[in-house]
C-alpha cells in the first residue's frame, strides 16, 4: 500500500478552500475536500508490516516537539510540479516535517538521493490531459486564499486502490503538544 504522513486542515480552512472558484476551469480535476491535506513525508509503497513501527516513529517525533504548531496557507494559489498541480503554499510546518522525516527514515529509508524532502503545499486540483491553456493557467494562479490552523496531530495515511481511484485511510495518528 502507498503511505504518507500528513496533517488535515481544520473546518475553517476547508470552508475557505471550498470557496475557491475552480469548478469551471477546463482540463482540471478538483481534489475532493475530504482529501485535502498537507503531506509531511511521502513514503511510497510500503510493506504493511512496517505500519506499527511507523506509528511508533510518529509518536517519537511528536514527543520531540514543543509548543503549538500552526500551518499557514497562502497568500494564494500557485502551480507546482511543472504546472500539473494547482496548490496553495503552506508555511509553518517545516520543523514538523523534518521531525517526521528524521523519525521515519530508520523505518522507511529515502527512496533515492534526489528525493525532494519537503515542499509545504496543499493540492486543490490537478491538470488533466494537456492541462488548461495558458490563459486559464494564468487565471488560476494567484487566486487569493489564506488561512491558518493549529496542527493537533500527524497522521499515517494509506491510499489503497479502489474501483473509484485511490482513497485515503488514516491508519493511525500521533497527537502533538498543545503548547
């Protein structure tokens, strides 16, 4: 199963993201609101027998942190991954991502030396086919969207394949310090 470590936005942030006017854009597949997340570390295909060790590692990472952690989204949408992913940049969780990576690398090593360690973002849509034309891309970049929320926990998430495409299943969580 493919696994990743993520945080989920709070209800206020989901409401703000839901207000983005994206549904009429051609050649764009919107990410469902229940799948919006910030990936702290993508683990890839992982043997399910490693899940308990990963959950222990997330608990260890959480215990190394002090004070509340706030994810800050915005100030607006931007293209990512060579113009294939429309996302909202995220700051404030870099230290959390580093702690997660440090704790989980002994369980699931980096896939390759060129792996991107962490780029804070929340994906709202993906280009389909050739993607939107230049005018639509330009119109979709920089749409105002900002929010912030306190991160309460990190989650180990599986994405099993279903007849409807991959779906996200939280396999376990580690609470973070309240501050």
